[in-house]
């Protein structure tokens, strides 16, 4: 977890800029089950979201480590939305 928390500080500046690359981050909604590391995990997600001007964040309540099993429709919708945004940029 320490490595994940330090990643935004140790990543080269050029690698922190994704421009308008569509980006989606899915986060577990119930942080209580993850314990004291959850706030650092959410901060890492936020720093990743800030790398792109075209980012979306979805907090999926009621999910665990296997979001695709716990909320398959929400994950599929997030992927579909991401692909649609990428295709619009490609035109």
C-alpha cells in the first residue's frame, strides 16, 4: 500500500498527463470493509482521474474486489461509456 500511496509523487511529470484521453475509474463504495488503507486508495484514484481532462469516476456501492461479479451491469455500462467517448475522439 505504501508503494501505491507514493506512486503519484514518484511518477515522472510526463507520465502524469493523459490530456483528453478518456479515462474511467471504478471505486468500491463501502470503504469500511477495506479498513484503514481505503482513504489512501481513494486518493490514488483521484490522482489518476486528475491525469485526464476527460475522466469519469464511478463509486459502486455494495461491491467488493470483484466488481464485475458484484455489479456486472454497472461495470459493463462504464466500459461501454468509455468506448463511446474514445470513439468520438477518434472521428
